[in-house]
DNA sequence: CTCACGACTTAGTAGAAGCGTG
DNA sequence: CACGCTTCTACTAAGTCGTGAG
C-alpha cells in the first residue's frame, strides 16, 4: 500500500543540479545555530526508545519508556498521573475597560448616546465589527442586540434615551475612533513599537513559563479570553451573544500541593484552587455563552503535548504495521457489508466511509446546537445514490464547512445505502443502528487503542508517504520539489476536507483574471460580428451563435469606455497578459483593419478576398476559444487551490518523520516546509534517518 | 447502562509579521 | 519606505473520546 520498501527509495540526489538563481537554496548559516542556541528545547525523546515496539504474542504495545512516572502499576482502571510537581503563576486577566474619550459618542436616532462604561464596552464590541460580515448576519445582530439591551437595562444611557431598535443605532463614531487608534499605533516609530512590545513581554514574563515536574515548560494560553461577542461559525444559534468578562471568581487553578498559590492580577479571589495531578491543565473556567469549559494548557511544543503527539502517530503506524491490522479490518468489514445482522451491516458501511473517505465519526447529538453532521449522524437526505454506483454526500461538516463528494463505491455499499434508506424519511438517521460509542468499542476489539480518528491520521499520513514516494525528483530544483510536496499535501487536504474562506485580497486577483477572460470574450464577440458582416451565412451557424454568456451590457459598456481612454491595461490588469494573447490581439487588429476596405468592394476578386478573410477570422476565433477555455480552467483550478487549507493536515495529520525523511532524501532544507513553530512542535522527529518510512 | 460532562485534539480565522517591489 | 501580498502565529471554536455520576 502506502509504503514502498526502503530499497526502492531513490538515492539522495546529488546536490550539484543547476538551481535557478532565484530559488534560494542556501540555508542561512545562523539558522542551525539558532536552533541549537535554544537550550529550552527539552530533548525528552533522547532518553527514550523512539519507536514503541509491539509484543508479537500478545498484541499489546509496551508502554514506551517516556517519563515512567505516569506509568501506573495499579492496572487499567486507574487514572493516569500526569505530573508530580507543578508550579505556575496562574493566568493573566485583561486590563479593566477603559472608557472612550468623552468626545466619542455613538448615535441613536441621530442623537448622541451617553453610555455608561459597561454598556459602552459592549457597543464597542459591535462597533469594531460593523464593516465585517458578522454584522450582515441577522442572527448575529439579533443575539447581540438582545444581550446589549440586557446590559443597557442595568446601565441605561445617562440621557434617558431608550434603545429599542438596532437600525437606529449608529456605531460609526466608535468604529472610526478605533480605526484612528489603529492608525496611530501603526504610525509609531520602530523604536516605540519595540518598547511597547518589550513592556508587554515584561508584564507577561511570569506567566509564560511554569515548572512542570521541575522542568521549565512554556504555558500556552495564559491570557484569559477577553470579553466580546461570540463568533460561532455558520448558523450557530448563539452567534453574536455577549461573552462576559472572566473574573478570578470564575477561574479554578490547578497547581502542585507544595507550590505557592498565585495571586490574580486583578482584584478578586480564585473560584477554587485544586491539586489534581491526573490532568494537565493549569487553570479552567466555564464560558457563559455555551457553558463550554476553557482550559489553560502547556504550549503545543511542550514535551507533554509532543509525547502524546508522537504516541498518536505510533498508534496510526501500528494500524498498518507488520500485523496487518488494517488489512484484516478491511477484509472484515468487506464481509460484514453483507451481514444479515442489520447493525453489523450498518457498522461495516459506516466504517467503510470513515476509512475510505476520511469522514469523522460524528457525535450523535450535541445539545441541539448547530446541525453539522458526519458519519454516525448522517441522515438520509445527506446521502444520495446515483446509478450505477455513485454516492453523493452533501453535508455541512465540522466548523460548518460543506462537504460535497460524489464517489464511486462498491456495489455492496451502494446496495446497502439503498436498503438503509428504505422506508425512511429525509431526516431519519441513515445508520440508525450505529452509535459512535458502539463503533469505537468495536474498533477496540480489532486493535487496542483504535478509534475512528486513528483512521484519519493513518490515511492522511500513509497517503502523503505514497504520494511523496511516487516522484523521485532527481533532477528537480528546489522550487519543483516544494511544488511536489505541496501537491501531495493538497491531495490529502482534499481527502480530509480542510477548507478555508478565501481572503478578500485574493478574490481581487480572481476578479482581475475574470476580467482578462471577459476581455477575451469581448474580442471574440467583435470578431463574430465582423465575420457575419463578411459573410451572412455564418450568422446562423451553431458554433458562432454563443453570445459569450457572462458578458452583460454594463460590463461591455465600461470595457469599451476603458478602451477608448486607452486605460484597459490599468483598470483590468491586462498589462501582463502573455505573448500568446498579444499575438492574437495583433491578428485581430489586422482583421479589423482589413475589413472596411472590403466592405464596398464587389466582384469575384472581392469574393475571394472575403472568403480568405472569413477563413482567417474563423481560425482566430478557434484560437481564442482555446485560450478562453484554458483560462476558464485555470481560474477554476486556482479558486479551488485557494479554498484548500494545507496547514491543518500538516499540523495534525502528517507524521512529521515522513516530511523530515523526505527533506533529507530530496535534499530540501526542513525550514522550507516546516515553520519555526512546527520545527518546535516536531523537534522530537528532527533526527530520524533519511530513509524513515511511515 | 446511559448519558452528560470533563479533558484534550483538531480546526478555521483574524491579524501580525515578513517580504519583495515600485 | 509605504504598499500589497503571502506566511505565520495566536486565538478560540468545535470536534472526539473516555469516564464517572446517577
């Protein structure tokens, strides 16, 4: 499957290939020293056998000898101990609200509104967003306004105005004040900025690290989340609700029994101080909007997190290792697809989706929140069948990201879906006999520690390995190598459905492309018209009927205006349009110039010339068509590429050793592929042999 | 034996930082 | 040296999964 034997791996290419001058290849000499100069990186993995060996006889993995203190001799049901000693300085609360200067007042129904600080603060949260998409959303607005009104009730405007209608609120004065403040900050000198940063760093210094079993470790999110408006994704029913300011009274501190208890940086007392060494968090509080728990943990690069990260990949590798777990599991579910027990058949089908399509397991129900779905929560509407063997998924998945996939499936899977959908309505569960817990319980029996998510890790990592192996890149330059890596990442990201919103700056570039395309279409239209004038007979022919669909009068008019003023290049970004197009444009100009002379001419000679011209026009239209088609495809391609988020799989699903080994074999500096923070996170993997395989 | 809850991982986004360029 | 674009990091929302209470 994914792995090829190491003997088939190409020799590392010699590094003598010609490299274009612009593709920077040298590693910055300071770079390595930089890493080495950071003694903070605890090399916990060195004390440890890197790979967890599996006992062949029992099939039970031995615990790796990392920090044996959390190994507990007392057997399986005992909770694990995560630390012996823990010292830290608690969390950092944001500074109290600072009222706006007295000249900054929002308006209500045209009149200035004199708000007490508490109400003004909430108005400010909204004001900051008035030019964003959030405030275009009725649900967001409704929730905000209701919560704000509650605050206003307690802290009414000092001038007695009653705020009853969001439409009458004008937050712009506050917004503009914020903008001005931002501009002021931006205009500060480099030194001032530096000083300010230093001051913040000093203030935060005591919070950034803790003593975890006596080792210094970095604390992750020690800053308490500031109050604000809840930015739930998609159609989250609570979007726009007011998230309260967190007080010491809300926060529970978890710390070693002998450690000094930190003092909050704002007035107040901790809700509680506990000494629970079975958990890894340093502090927790409950957020008011959804009642979710928030935790303060160590940073991702901490040894604690890194170890569990490594264990995750070891688990995924175990799935495919010599015992052939994955082969056996797949064979079993293939058989179970035909099981006479409906529950088994459903489970096998669900498992097939999780394995082959990378679906998440999908919780059954989370308190009527958003209706995002995944495998176990699939309803009949979400899955359509298309004969002969296609299944079409169209669902709103995690983070309200749409998952649309039309895939061919085995006959048995197709048949099963048909059966499961029988006599059910759209909103009924497709897998009504499968619960997430059952599925994971079943997986446990197949392999200890196996859960649905392991399939995602396993499939992402093994696919990456396979794709990278496909191309030895012997004669490629650095950029080509990086492109190959990104292409492989891209494919995995699609498998995992990792998507992102396209930032506005990019949509602008898209618009430029779109304009170039339209201007080509305009040329085509003009050519067609000339062709009809040269010879009426073409008017009726099918291939010249097309009216270049997306060209409306408005655009045509503005385009023609731009051409008159000679401003096409500037307004439509046509300047750097490539040689091919300029050759075509020259031809078009020739044609348009040739026609008027012919217009009044009659006789056989003229007919001949007309026929010749018509031929030339047809030819040119043909070439234009090709160019238009190519550009259309490129636009679609680029758009799709922009929507795919490559980082998520790199951070969470790719065993870093795959990438690092690839870098070594292909002679690519690791820092071209892993950013500083990823190199920190994956420090444990940076020393693998060149031919390491997932 | 459920199921709600607690803890921890996975996820997209906003904004800061970096960077080539006119 | 401001500008526009890309990349990186911080932030926090939204999942998963095991467990412990009832």
